[in-house]
C-alpha cells in the first residue's frame, strides 16, 4: 500500500512539475512592463510602435539585449532585475508577431478627425491679456499632459490647459509668433492661438508621430510619422490635408518610418530623416516648386527638366546614403548637413547640392545632432 501511495505522489508531482516552469505569459508581461510607453495595442505612445515592419533593422537577439539592458540613448530603462531571459525572449516573439488587423490610417481616417474649433474670422486682433508677447515661455508638461504659457517677465502662468497625450517637446510657431503648433506622440496636431488662449483646430495625422515642422512662410505643416510610414502635409491655416506622402524607396518595395522632419528655410523646403532607408528626402513647399527628376536622368541642365519629369506639388528630392541617418543639423548656408545614425558610431557630412556624402568623423556614443549648431569664431567655422 505504501509503495502504491508513493507511486501516486510521484505521478502527481510529475504532472505538477511543468507548471513550475510554465512558459512566460508574454501578453501579461507586455501589459505590465511595456504598454505604458508603447501602447497596449503596440501602436506606440511615448515610445515607438512595436511591430515587425518597424523592427526590420533590429535582430531578435539584439532586441532581447535591449529589453534586459535598456537603451540609454532613447531613455529606455533595462528590465534585467524584473525579467528573465526567457521573459525577454517571449516579449520579443510577441512584438515580432504581426497584428491580426494591420491598422489603416489614410486620408479618409485622418479627415474624419479634423475639427475647427474657432474660425479665423472670429479670432481677436490683439492679445486678450497684458504681457510682452516676445517674452513668453511655452512649457510642455509631459508628465501630466498639460501646457503652461508663462510670462517671461514675472515668471507667472498666464494660462494652463490640458493637452493631448505625450506632446513632443518641440512645438513650432508661426512666423509672427501668434500661433503655436503641437504634435502628440499618438498623432494629434493642435493649432493654438496665443492671443486668445484657445485651441483653433486639430487633426490626427498619424498613429505614432515623431514631430512636425512649419514652412518659413507659415503656410505649410509637415508631420513625420513612425506609423503609418508617411509624411503628411497640412494647411497651416486650418490643418486641412494637402497631401499624404507614402515613404518608400524609389522602387516602392521598402517603406520607412520618418525619424524627424526639419525646416530648411534658405532652401524653401522640408528635409526628412528616414529611419529605415539610406536616404535623405528634401521636399520643396513652394507653390511653384522646381521639377525633380524621378526616373533615369541624362541631364540636370536648367531648362531641360520638363523633358524628364512633370511638375508636382511637394516633389521629393532623394539623396542616397551608405546607411540611414537618425537626425542631423545644417551649416549656416544649409548646403551641408551633419548627421548620425544610432548604431553607426560616426558622424556624416552630406552635401545637399551634389547629393552625396563628402566626409565622415568618428563619434562614439550617440550624439543628438538634431541639437547641433555651427558658428564662426576668429574667421573659422566651428
């Protein structure tokens, strides 16, 4: 009898043993540790979307290391103290799994979110408060999703209002300084009137957005998206859609997230950094833009462009690179661009006129070249 009981307990323990080493619950782990930054639907919030099409450049083994050790350059913490290697493996398997229904965010979906809160004709001609309009601070509070307009003389709030979720920290201003444009990480673009302290218009231009830029004449807004892979052009007057540009290579085979878009005023254009394609895009925002050849080119001679291509609005001028550049800045002439890639460990100088790389310099770590600047000291460019 004792032998039979012992056999019974061994049998029971044999069935129980696997539960002690059960496979990690990837969905539960994601909800607990990842959803706050990357969204419960994996479409991105403060952090980027975690989908196979966004992770093409990251090997799965490297992704496990990022989860456990973190990525200081993006302020992502490591989770080695909370997650095992098996947990990280399960999370990587999850994020490399396509969603059952791939999200669609095209012209129809964007247009459905467009709202005009106040007509331009109803806006006041002068500010509704007393302050030096050239000495105001716009404080973006990412922690609790509010914006404060601060009097720069008194350091006192003029107003504080609730914003969209996780605004990008670099709002853009209209040329005269009256309007400010905000971009949220989940794609909302907001036009705010500082004179009357109210939202004028809104539209959701993407699902996961990086930043926006405004043309130097204050007429056009460009929105850089991680998801979908698009650049969205908006009318700065009311945020109406002007054009949606799918970000693909010239053969329409591979697409890319847009790391950032910048204004290049002397060039009358926007310049976009692409995350997944070794190209820089320059897009003219002129009403009568130059013709940009799109096929095989035999001559760039001025006056012969019509033989090569048609004139279109927001033409794309591509500069090929050895590898993608995450961000960059320009020299004062805007003829040269200095950029870096997240994994390259080097800086690259690109000549915007001849459209090629002309120099490289080793840059250990990950310098944020989007914050770079050049100036002249003792006759020497620094």
